[in-house]
């Protein structure tokens, strides 16, 4: 019964991890530019000592091995991936709200105390000195660094190619960076992305790759609430089933021990 008990245990642990990812996706459904996490599974093989026994001439073996080699496959979490699919556009009317359209590989770049990072969150505000930044204080990067809006500006206009005008005067250009391979990107926190460790990521001009800036919009999270809720219900049912397997295996083990003990 130990195999049933351990299979139930590993299955329960796997569904627990999956449930954590689903819950995180649902928690960020209203986070601008959030990209949902997905899980990939693979079979892991359980090998026994007799599985590794080999004879010099397998085709003329005198008798079969005992016990027969049997490999057990169990499904396990292999890797977590980020779904960089385009989220829907939400109208805000705020001139400092920007959304990237036309290219899933394009990002804004912001300066943080820990260095520069990429993000799809285009909800920006003005600092006390007129610098465009995120609500966390991360400075949006333009062609020449930070973009500052002059004091007393009445109208801010940002065109599709990122040019920023203050009262019809050009003061800077929002940079968009395209990433050659999104699989080499990972989340850093605060809705930021960075290249994975020991991986080189080539950055290009996002505008040349078909990306454009939409002023007065923000990109919504690419999380489908109904789909994630269905996945959560399914995962909870799986967890309950694995619990039942462990309880049943434990009950059978106890019954077996009791009966064997009485006969002895």
C-alpha cells in the first residue's frame, strides 16, 4: 500500500503548487500589464535496483529477470512559464496611462534602486519635479534617460511612436524595447521582468518591430477569470481525491497489520 500512499502524497503536493499559481493569477486580475503564470508537467520515472541489471547478451538471456523490470511514471511539475499574451485595452483617459499594442515582445524600461528592468505596466504618474514614473517610484526611461514634464504644462500628448509633447513642444520620446526570446525572461516582482541568470537577452527597438504606444489606455491582465476559477475548482477536487487515496491506503495498511498480528 505504500505505493498508493506515496502516489497520493506526491499528487497532493503537485496540486498544491498548481493551486498557488492559480490563486496568484486571480489575485492579480486587476494588475495592469500582469502576465499569467502557467505550469508544465512531465513524467518522472521511478526506477528500482533490478531495473538496472544488464547482461552482456540480452538476446540470449537464459531466463527472465525476477522481478520483471517495471518503470512507474508519475506526473510532476517540470517548469513554470509566463504567458506573455496580449491583454485587453482598458480606457482610462489619463494622459500618463500608456499601453503597448502590436507586439507581445515589447516592454517599457524603468530605472529602480536595483537597476533597470522591463515592464508591461503602463500606469505612470508625475513626481514632484515632473518626472514620469510608476506609482512605486520607478522612473520611465526615454531616449535620453528620464522624461521630465515642465512645470505649468497644461496638456501632455504622447504619439504612437512614443514622442512626448508638452503643450505641443517635443520634450522626449518613450523607449520601447523588444526582446528576442521571451522564454529567457523571468518575473522579478512589482510586475517587473529581467533576463534569467546566465542568459543573454538581445534588446531591440520595439517600434521597429511593430509596437506602438496607446495614450489614455492601460493593458489589462491577460487572466481569464472564468477559466482560472474552473481550474481552481478542478484542482481542489483533485486534491480531495488524493487525500481520499492516502486515507484509504492508510486504512488498508492498518487493517492488514491488525489481521497479520492476530494470526501470529
